[in-house]
C-alpha cells in the first residue's frame, strides 16, 4: 500500500492552480530535511495589509480563553443588544489576549486592518449570541456552544486509487454549534480580497467532509472575508456532500501531479491563468518553459461518479475516507495551519510579529488592565473611554508610564514528591490546590498539574489550605510530581546518566514534564544545556513568582532560584550571548593522549575529523559527489597543523591549494570543478553575508559553558536557534554543537572513573533532528553518537517527542529512562510496547496510556522502587515560566532586562529570581 501525506493548505494551493502544487512538490524534493514547501497564495491581492497571521493567532487565543472565562460568561448573561455585547467582548479581548504596546509599534495600516477585522468578527459573534439569548438559551450553554467545541483538528485518510491512500491533516479556524440553525457550522476566515472564492470554499468543503467522518457532524460551511471588504460565501451540508467526488478528484490528481514532478510518470498539471499575475513561476518564465502551455495538462477524473451519489459512488462513505488511527487530540488546534510534524518552508512573514503582539496563554491578566482595541490609548498612561466599534482609530502606546505588566496567574499543580528513588508516604493533611481534607480524616484528591501550554486559572491558587511543608520535608532526589493519592514521586539524579525520553501526544504535557526534569537536574547540581529551536525553552530564564508556589514547594523553589545561572546563547546573532563556530576545535594528539589504546585513539580522532568534514559539506550544499567532497575535506583536516586553533579561512586556503599541505594526486579524490566550488562556498562563510555563524561573539567552548560564575551556581545554557535565518543553518549549528560536545567529552572527561552526571543535554522534539528511516539531516549522526557514548562520560541526554515511531530507533534503544504520557495512536502504543519487550517484557500499564488524561505520566527507570512501578502521576508545578514561544526580539528584550549580557563572552546572570 502506498501512503501519501498532505495537508489542507496544499489542497487549497492545488485547487487554485495545479502547477503551483507541481513546483512545490519539486522544491520539497530538492530539500534534504523533509520539510514541505507550500506556496502562500492567500497573500495575493491588494495593497492593504491583510495581517492574517496576527488575526488568526489572536482569535485562536481569544476562543480558547473565552471557553472558560467568567468575564465572557457575565457578558453573555448581560447581553441585550449587539453593540453592547460587541464592546464587552472587545474589552476583554484587548486586556486578555493582546500586548497593546507591541501592537502600537506596528505600522498604522496594519493596525487599522487588524482592528477592522476583529471588530467585524466580534460583531458577528455578538449577533449570534444575542439571538440565542433572546431565544432563551442559558449563557453557560451558549458559551459552550460558541467556544467549547475544540474539535478543530481533522485527520482523515482517503482511498483514491489502486492501493493509494492519502492522509490529509489540517485545522479549522472555527467550528461551533449554531443555535439558530440547530446544527454545526464550520467557518474559515480570510483577510484578503475574495479573488478566489471557489478555491476558498472548496478548502472548507474538504474540512467539512473530514470533520463529518472524524466526528460524525454534518456541518454547513462558510468562508468569511473580513478585510478589506466584508463578504460571505456559504454552503449547506447537502451541497458539501454532493461535491465529495470533486474532493476525491483533487486528491487523486495531486498524487498524479506529484509523481510527474518527481519524474515518476503521473499526469502533467494544467495551469490556471487567474493566478498568473501574482505567480513567481509565471514571472520567471519557468511555468511555460517546463510544463508547456497552460491549457496542457489533465486531472484524474475517476471519481466523478461520486458526485452523483451522496453515499459516495454506491459504497459507504467509510469505504473512501477513514479517520486516521493517529488523529491528534481535538484540543490541539493550530489555527488552520498544517500540523507541527508537517512544517512549511514558506512561512508567513507576519507570524513572528503576531507572536509578539498576542499574549501567551499564561500571561492573561484580569480584564481591568490596559487600554482597549478599537480606541486610542490616552497619553499619560490613563485608561481611555472605549470608542464605538465603527471608529477603529490607530492605537498609540500610552505615554508617561505605559501599561503595568500584568501579574502571572497562579498555578496549582499537584503537591511535591520525595527526592530519593522511593515514594514518600503522604502526610495526613490537605493536598495542594486549595482543597481541604474531607471530613473523617481522608485525603482530598490533589489538584492536577497544568499540562504543557495550559496554565491554571488564577482561582486555582487562591484561597484554601495549602499542604503543609511536612509533605516534602524529607524527600530526596528529583521531585517529578505526585500520584493520585498525593504521594511524591521522585527519581535519583544518577538516573540522568542513562538518558531520559519523555513521550506523549501533542498537548499531553511532555514539554512541561521535561522542564520539570531540567529544573530538578539544576537543583541537584547538574548543569543543563538545552536546545531551543522555537522559543519554548528560553522562558526558563525567568522564575515564576514565589506566591504562585504551593507552600510545600517554597524550599525547592528557593533552592532553584539560588542555584540556577541562566545564559541565553544565540548563535549568529546578538539577541542573547552570541556564539560563533570559528575557530574550529579539531582534536589534537595531546587532547587524546589519555586514551591508552593506540587503535582506539586513532579511531576517535578519525571519527571527529569525519564528523567535522561532513558538517562543512552539508553546510556548503554544493551538490555533486558529496562523498568525494567529504573524503577530500577529511584529508585536508588531517593534514592541517593543529597546534593552534584552526580558522575557517585556513580550511578555505587549504581547499584552494591542497598541494601546499602535501596532498598529492588531488584529482583522484575530487574533481577540480567540485573542489573549486567547495572552496568558493566555504569562502562565503568567511567573507560573505552567510559568515555570521563563524564571526563575532564567543567561540563555542564547553569548558567555559559549564563553569559557573561563582561557587554554588549551576549553569543553565539555553541555545536559542530561532534567530537563525533558515533550517539549514539550524541543522548545521546543532550538528557542529553535538560534534564539539563529543570532542569535549572524550578529551576532557575521564570515562574510567565512573562518577555522577556532568551535564544534561536537553533537546525538544527529537524527530526534527533524529528522524526515523533513511532521512539523514546533518545533526542525526552526531546526536545518535551522544546517545550511544554519552553515558560513560557522564553526559545524560533528555529528549521529547510526540511520535515515538518518527524518531530513530537507535536513540530509544540507548534510553533507559522513559516517561510515557498520553498516547493517541495505536501504532505509538505498539512502539512503546516494543521498547519494553526488548527490555525484558512490556508492563501491563502501557496499553492504558492510549487516551490517558493530560499531564499524566507513568515512568520506568533503572532500579526503580517496586512501589512506583506502573503508578501514574502528574508533574509538579514548574518553578520557571511556561508560556508561548518567544520571538528573537522578545528574547533580546528579556536578556537585556535580566542583565544577562556579558561584556565579552559567556557570563552568568542573576539567576531565575535574582
């Protein structure tokens, strides 16, 4: 059986112009990291800024927060007219979801477009709500119907040919139950002119068919154009169902067009002239030059018969579509974008700014703070009277003091655990979360830890009895969380040396749990090196307020605050402490002299040189015979003098004139044309605009990174990769870092002494860097080597993944400690069973992990106490910040405000709370 993966954004591109899909397929194949190239056709048309990313991000945050907001509930209860409810929703949206200072810094046309779109959105929401309230629908039920349906993720497999299955995934802008119609409705919002309404509506047809088969709904659909001109295109479910054959035709045709792009037969795609004016392939002439006249081409029309029969060509609908076994959790929406495991290369350039303007969920303040969207902020810092919805003047940042930073909501995860390998017996006292013990001396169920990305409400940490400090006074080891009876669950820090994997579906709390482990490692005196590709981990530099901590965690919180020394390292940029890779650290004879076995010593030297050569070749991406390039570059590195640090320019000179190093018969190693191309490409990283990875800042040096600024401190080094310009640079830097870490291990650490844990190396979402199968991104082999060799040098690795099937098996085979959260796919359960079977037998609790509650984990580690075996537990409260991803500008601002910039090189700051 052939299985093809696409997302609904690709369907929308192909529906607009099949040739765009053809070019995207070819561009994807030319990449080596498996990331999809998808044309951003929605930006077409008009000069007025659409601010689509900002709108979708902000509204996604609003809908998620409104589902549990008491303020929104009060507004719905008091709703009497559309204008009044619209104003109430706008005020809450401003205070809860937006950073008005950040919005005020955006260009005025963008702000006006955004304000206009949000006002139209809130007006439509208010109209629907007022109608429902007038019909007698209770406010709480209405809130649930408007905001409570989180089934936005769609994940369905279509059977479109002989043994051809197409797995389609996506996320819906808005799905809700419309009380006026008595049925579900799916709405897709557009902030562009309605230049391709049929293609836009076709995309929502696909959403509706998938939602029907996955969730059993029969939704009507609509495309709502909010800006620059308001208009609506709608269709009833019966029309959607009648078009099911067209959906199959498009999906089947996409497979055929992709095959043609890859030279595997298939069908030549036709062109659509409606999009030509804005198409880069038309401007370059590539469309006609490579595919011929636009009227040439064909569709796969085998499914036309399905249109005539609502049931789907005489067969049951399930015969052609089925819900994917690994359908993601319903609450994990991405606002219409593809899934995280199907990232797109042509990312929306507004997305960075959107994340800076929209507040992370954990930052939501009470609505009293700040000015309102749709009004001009007053000068002098005072709040303005809200403007009428129709006015929408541009916002100004308040002058003379600005807005006060809102207090972070308190958290109420479960109470603490003992530090040793065993569970401490819980004290007979009220558990955390403000719940009192029930009459009769029994223990109340402890409050649950908020899962990753989902902060607890402020009320969760308000009044009520806290568990006494006695509950965690005698614990030893790493406090992970609490079981269902409130007993602490702890792990010996020595276990980190055996490597740790945290596995769970998206939204299961795996990043939360991994951060808990990193915090506990720091408390135990183990330095942490965390790789942050998106901005999720950099927030660990900031401590949560002590007031948000349960009383029994105060001591542990203080310990972390006193010990942690955060450094934010930004390769190639000065947003944090800038790192560079020049000079390169090649292994010298003196560094390897402690390895007594000459053969082993030679093998280690060769392995490091091969790794450095492979990293440089992957960075250059010259094409041609890469194996010859690696072999030649390896010979150059072998011959270079290593008494002094080797600069990249030294390597360029040696590649240009290898005979100066005594390398004879160069042409037998590499063709002259390829050698010259390799030299030119390497030189761009010395003198060209790509030189930033090798210039400025401090050289990557693990001895310095792991050295605290003063006794008693423990370094937390977070390498923030999101300031790098592309994924190729990210992959190369991580490969170079992993290679240098291995060099540091074998040249600095004496493996014969055994001992404790020298470093915890933390990498989030491992599948991006260590994918399963034949894919070999640059960092894959260096990282696998850390997992296979690190433990004997006291370097423990910590990784997270939501899909254990998608990470190379060599990694999990070398990971002795596993924490299993909620699993969604049966295949993931089977993979976890395979792990434990190889380790002596799969425990009975593994099957129960499918569909487990959010934030719940079961662990297994070497020498685990028997009483912990199979015990589910929830992670403790995080001591450091956990919110939405930070942009490079946000990182720079936080680093500067925290005083973490050294005058020259790596220095320690004041710590999380200092």
